[in-house]
C-alpha cells in the first residue's frame, strides 16, 4: 500500500496561532495550531514571537520552528482528520509536563 507524499510549498499567517498552508497538490489548509500547543516541544510555540518565527524548510518541505518543532507534511495536509487525535495527545503532554514540573 502506498501513501501519498505531501509537501508544503508556501504558508502565510492568518490569525493568532493560525496559518494558511499550501501543498504541492494544489490544496490548502487553514490550520489553527492552538489545540496542540502543549508539552515540551510545542508548548513554547504559545509565545507569539516564537510561533511567528515559523519557516518553510526547503529540504523536508514542511513547517519548522527555531526550537526544533515541526509537523509531518502529511499531518498538515490531513489536519481536519487528525487534529482531534493530536489535541488529545497534547492534553496528555500537558499533564505529563505538570506532573514532572
């Protein structure tokens, strides 16, 4: 079974924690990242300055942040289908951070 490979070709800021992301297949997603900004890797992105430092990595063709946070382009492409599961995981990351912190 083969899975489609998606690549991010561009993005633009849309609102707080929200980006409009364009893919190589011509599709776009408007992604509100706020439900998943928890835990050690993604929690720091709640800082608006860090979130806005996002860039497109030309090698892996996805969004990356200076702290090393990134998302698989397929996850971004299929965001409406996966955001619920990711948000549930993020709540777990938040709890584990609170327990260890």
